[in-house]
C-alpha cells in the first residue's frame, strides 16, 4: 500500500481497519485498465488517498455504516475504467458497470445502488447525479445524496496531486471537506515522491487559471 502504517496510526481504529480491508481488496481483486502515461494520477495510489479521505469524512459526519461502506466501494472502483489521464467523460459510467458486475460475481461484495450512483456520476456535473438519485433513490434519496456529495469531495481533495493550484475550496460541498484541505495536501507529499510531483505539476501549471471556480 502507498499509505503507510505511520500515517494510519494517527487515525481511529475503525478508520484504520476499514482502510486496510478495502485497500487490500482493491490491490488483490479490483482490475484497473492500464494507462499509457507513466505517471500514476488515476490508479491505485489515487484511490487509496480518496479512500482515506472518504473514511475521514464519514467519521467527521458520523455517517451510518452503510453509507461509509458505500463510500469505500466508490473509492476503490471509481477510476478503474479510465481510458486516459485526462477528462475522459464517461469513465464513471464504465466503472459503475464494472462495479455492478463485480458484485454479481462475488457473493461477499454486497451491491449498493448509492455507491453505483456515486461512481457513475462522479465525473459529471452535480445536477446530473442529483437528478438521477432523486429519481432512482426515491425515499432513500437524502442518504444517497450524502454519499454522492461526500464522495465527490473525497475525490476532489486529492486534486493536490496534480498541483497546489488544482483544488479550489469553492468546489468542495461540505465544511468538513474544507477543513481537510491541509491534511489532503500533506498526504500527497507523504505518498508521492518529489520527482513525480515535480513532473506532474509541470504538466498542469500552464493551465492553472482554469482550475479556479468563478
């Protein structure tokens, strides 16, 4: 795993146990499409950090165990079906279908429709995901929306891996996520070597003005 025990030991026992379980399952069983670029910005290292962010958000917000597990499912599957390291709109839907198929093939992996929704629409505007959830979730829509919005925040918190200018607090949906920004930046520096960060930042810096939200 990219996230060391020295990082995890600062978290609660529940976060440590859930992180270890789901990260190990991802590394052992979840299949990621190979990407041609030699910089790991959308594969297992990224998903580990998103998983930890999701668990910390769930803990801060005192979410129920089902919502927490849904966030874990979303974290380890959401970028599995990327074609490239760029925008690749549609990779969320492909990953969601892979998640559904994986659950059908593994009896010990209980399919959660709110996790499917979070994965499917994490690469889309909130309005699309919100509309889908309101229609499909019906009475459970408020709980599904919490998972969806928290997952998008957890994913966004790892934008620091692309450059310090790549995360605008105005994009984050919850106060808890905004409070986690220093942690997220520090986690990137603890889990990605300086040379890789330098190379990645050099690719995004020319476009830094595009990352700001009006």
